[in-house]
C-alpha cells in the first residue's frame, strides 16, 4: 500500500487508512497506551493498564523493517486501529518468512463498524504480494468478535492451547488459526 485511502465506517464516519512508518512512532505509542486503558478492546488481548510501552527506537526499527507490515486507521491525527503482519524468520533458509503472524486492535469506539475486515483485506494483499504463503493468528476462545472476524475472512482453527491465560477469574483457552494463501 503506497497511498492513503479513505474508508467509511458503517456509522458514516470516514477514517484514513495508510501504512505506518517509523516516523509515526509517536502516534503509535499514544495509540498503544490508549489500547491498554480501553477495557473493552483490551479484555481479550495482551494489553492491560500500565503495560510498559516499547521504546521509540524499537518502534521505528519495527515499523521500518521491510519484513513487517503495519497498517493504521486514523481519525484526524490520531491512530484508532491497526493491523500487522510479521514474517517469521525471514533469514532462515528453512522458514524463509513464508509464515506471517497477524494481529489487529481497534479502539472500542470504532469496533464492529467494518474496519477490522477492511484492515484484514489490506494485510492479506500485502502478504500475497510479498511472498507470504500462510497467515497465522492466535485468539482467546472468549473473543467472539475476533474469532468471527477471522473465520469470516477464511481462517481455520487448527489447534487450541488449553488454560492459556487467566482473565476475569477464569481460565481462557487460546485458538491457533491459519489461512493458506496459495
Ligand atoms: C477483532 C477486531 C479487530 C475486529 O474488527 P471490527 O472492526 O470490530 O470487525 P468488523 O466490523 O470488520 O467485523 C467483521 C466481522 O466480525 C464479526 N463481528 C463484528 N462485530 C461483532 C460482534 N460485536 N460480535 C460478534 N461478531 C462480530 C462479524 O462477523 C463481522 O462481519 P459482518 O459485519 O459482515 O457481520 C476488533 O473488534 C478489535 O480490535 N477488537 C479488540 C481487540 C482484539 O480482540 N483484537 C484481536 C486480538 S486476537
């Protein structure tokens, strides 16, 4: 994705979608901090209030690494959602970056508006154009919205990690999902 595009949410609001680069590190750090404090959105993710934020330098390196793709949705100057793909071991001749680990997070005010599906389509396009053979995602079994979102986009559940986290006083399993792109 080279250019910014406009995307209309189901509620009529228009957001801008474009690739996140190292120069966007400050905006991303602000967004990640908001995610940690957004209970609804962070409930079934690894975010929690007070989660240490990464250093700006590590963010710049991550976003400018050509083996990663970070795409963000912006409401004005603020990032309100993002999807990522990271190639697994691109320099290892056995793995060759053929698998891409994906993930998405959108602030609760902007969820269930079609944005997650749109970001998934963009991430998948990048994966196909950049030699990724398989997409992989991990989702807590209670995260119905994310599961629906992935299943609807052609991912299959291929495994389960039992009692993988303890959330709201109960054990939560984690599903492993994948989608072969060929
Ligand atoms: C998971 C997430 C990225 C999905 O994005 P989204 O913008 O909310 O989802 P979309 O509006 O594109 O919906 C895609 C599909 O997901 C499902 N879905 C959306 N909202 C849902 C809800 N409230 N309950 C159940 N399924 C839902 C539907 O099948 C929907 O398709 P449809 O609208 O054509 O029926 C987003 O909700 C999010 O960031 N959630 C919090 C963080 C998180 O859980 N991230 C994933 C961690 S693995």
